[in-house]
C-alpha cells in the first residue's frame, strides 16, 4: 500500500513530560483537566467499594450497592479457594454478576435492585461443546426486565448491549492470555489474532490546536505473524480512523509501522481538554493486560475475521464465565469434557488468569483511574 507522509507534530507534553497513553489518562478537577496517576492496589475490592460508596447518594441505594460488592467479593474468594476446578466458573460468574449491578448503580443506572435478569443465556437446542455453543445477549427491554449485562454495558460503554447470537468460539478467541492455547485447541489456522502494540503516542500541533494518536507496531512482529499492514488495519477495526504513514524518524522507519489517526481532535482552550475524547475514539479497538511491573498495561490489536462478532474485552471474559458457569449448573459432563479434553489447557489457563484480570479492569472503570496490582517486596 502507498503510505502518506506523517502529519507534522510533536509529542504532547504535560508538566514537562510526554503524556503516557492509558484508558484513564486524565482527571477532572473543579477548574480543568489534570494528569491522572496510577493507583497501586493489592486489594482492588477496597478500591471498588470506596468508589461505589462515593458515587451513590441515596442511602438505600448505596447500602444495596455496597452489599452487592461484599457478595461479589465473597463469591470471588470462594472461587479462589475452591478445591475442585468445576465449581470455580459459577462462583466467579456470580461474583461478576453482583459486581456488574454495583458498578452500574455507581454509574447512575437505575432499577438494579429487585428482579434483574442475567441478560445472557445459552441458546437451547444447541450442542454444548465450545466450538458449537451459542449465547444470546439480551437488552433490558428484551424480556421486560432489567438486564444486568446490558446495564453494565451502558455504564462502561455508554450504549446498549448489541443483542443477538454470539458463538462461544468467537467469544473465547478474544482472550489475550492463553490465545495460543485457544488456537491449538480449536484447530484454527496458525495465524495469531493478537498483535502487541509497541507504543501509543499523543501528538500535538500547537499552531493548529490539534492532537492525535500514533500507534507503533513492530515490523518484525507483523512479518513473523504473516500479517500485512492493510490486513492489520482492516481486521483490527482501525481502517476507518487510522492510516499507515511514513515517519521521518530513522528508527521509526526501520523498526516500526506507524499508524496515524486520520482526523485530529481540535480544541479551543487547552490540549488537555480533549485528551479523554481522543482516547475514547480508539478504546474499543484495544485489548489490554494488567501487569504488576512497568508499564503496568500492555495493549494489543485484535485481528478478527470480518464475519466474527466483536465485543468489549471485559464482556468476552464475563460471557465466557457465564457459559462455563452454566455448564457447571446444567451440563457438568460437558464441563469436564471442556476442562479435560483438547480445550482443557485453554480453559484452565483462562480460569487461572482472566478473573483477576477482569477484576482489575472493572476496578479501573469503577474508579475512572488505572488500577494495577502493587508490587510487594
């Protein structure tokens, strides 16, 4: 593909240093936007409980939401301590179901106390094997009851849950950790769907009052994974908003593909005023892993075949836990098949790593601040 010349700009500096990319880079004070810090927490539950308590005014609603958080923690702890692996999915799912209600309430969603549906169901009459099972996503209007997962989607994404059928195969493929195990278990072509992002940079043109994002991908990584730049842009969902460019930096030309945001974000006051808007324009195209060491977040592009249905990263983990929990309750034989057969290494790794990842991701959304595990000496 013919590449355009990169837009002329400079790194966006705040308080004398380059602004680091994250999903929660800024915080709003009474007067203006300021840089948000990283919150280190060995106990993310305390962060969530504090955020819920601070966000809800009415006493009864606050009491209900904090109760949901306590119940969620008890379920999570029980899952962590469970001696038999088949009991863990259902305990994890009920933990996140209660957490979904609490966070939705903290973000202003109403009607979460009382009869609330799961909002996700196994499609009847389908096989229960991972490569054939199908889930149905339901909104709060589908059955005339509030849908917990739809309300959480409104709270985190600002829009209704895309309803309809999702294959479990497509859902579990969106797990960053254990992805290669998924590929082997599900007999997929030897093409990896996740591409690590080397860096995401805020660029700035102070004369034009514009900021934009540049994404850096290592050329050798794309070559090793047999991915071209055009294919990467298309299957990552970035094609409409990003383009490959030629950057004048010698190191960038030789080592990296540079993807530049096509339409910059304009501002009239300070560049800090539109940083959050710029992040929102790309957030749904990025997957992340939470780490206990710098840089504390690693970002990835998920390259999906065009006929696959994407969902937010948090929702793919939540839905997988629902499905495994459903097998625990209704199809225990099929659960054992999933855990002990060809799919076993993937699902065991999933249960070992993804609940804790999801917990920190949801804690960050609840706090509107990056929350990561503290490195304890």
